[in-house]
């Protein structure tokens, strides 16, 4: 039976799994997750990234120098958040600033992997998505069926401690899949939207934006604390997000 496909703008709220997931994003689980078979597929709309379409998500960039802590426009959330009634003192909790480095993403057969070289952690290599349904996806290049025109996302993550930017090392277009930070922990598959970033441009996300991105080698800049919160669409909602990687796909 083919997977059930739903338009992201009208997904049935009753299909959401309200049970807490047992999936933990350990380094091994992130690299090699056991993704269930028979998942629903939800098509995520893809639109051209412009200042107006990205409103509430972030900003289109002409240069990675557009957003820096030196300019005072790169958002760093005061951290940690106090547990008691007393707040942090003014001008404290944000001194760690940013870290930056390469973020490598690319295909291995039907598997799309990412590696964040900007952060000092063993949990920096991820299976971002698949080019085919889990039942048939393979890392064997000779038998892979993906043509690279779309990606099935099984998860997304966000950084509550600060913003993040991505700027490609070579001027080719790429895609990002974002959910607004106003959703918080209540983010659902139908909250996600995909944006096509034109060649020669980059993108900056506000803190707490759920995100995934398409193939490229990027410069990434983000909060040095590197707090990360991840959601498994596959485990929590029984769903994969199908994101086109070209504007005319499914159009």
C-alpha cells in the first residue's frame, strides 16, 4: 500500500500521536536510527525565500557577515535560564558568543548525512533524511533509487540558546525546512515550511527555529553553548516530511 500523503497546510490534527516518544538522540541513534516502516508521508510546501516569506523565521543573507555578535544583530539567548524567581543580572549569560565552522551535508546512496564541524561534541554527525522510503532506502550507491529531487525528513531540531546561519561555500541554491519558534515543544509536522534559497544567498534563523537543510557544504555560525532539542517526526507522529528540493517538484 502506498504511503498516505497529506498537504501540510491541512493536516488532520487528530492524527498527531500525543504519547511521549522513547527515542533518544544519542550519537549512535542520530547516525543510524531505526526508522519504522509504513509511515505516513506529509508534503511540505516549498516557496522561494524572500524577506516577506521568511518573516518570523529569519532572514535571507547576502554575506555571512550580515549577522554577527560584533554587529549586535546575532541573537544569543541568556543562558542558562534560572529555575527560581530571581532573573539573571542584566548583560550576563550571553558572553559565550558564537562558534563557526563547516557544516557538511550530502548523499550516500539514499541516505542524506550531515556533520557539524563548528561544535565540540561527539554528537555532531546526523542522518538528516532519506531519498526514498525507509523500506527501500539503501546506502549502496549502485542500488539507490533516489534522484535527489526530494528528501524524506524523519526529524528536525532547534537551538534554544541562539540563532544560527548557513552560507554555502559555493554559490548554488539550497533548501531549508523550518518551523516557527512560537510552536516550541508543541511543533507538529504540519507546522513546517520549506524555503528555496537562491544561488549566492544564505539564511539566518532565529533562536528556537526547528530546521533541516538541503545538500551543500556550508559555513555555519551558531551559539557557542550548542544546546540542541530534537523532534523525531517518525517516532512521535508516525510521519515523514517530504520536501521537494526544486521549486517545480510536485508543482
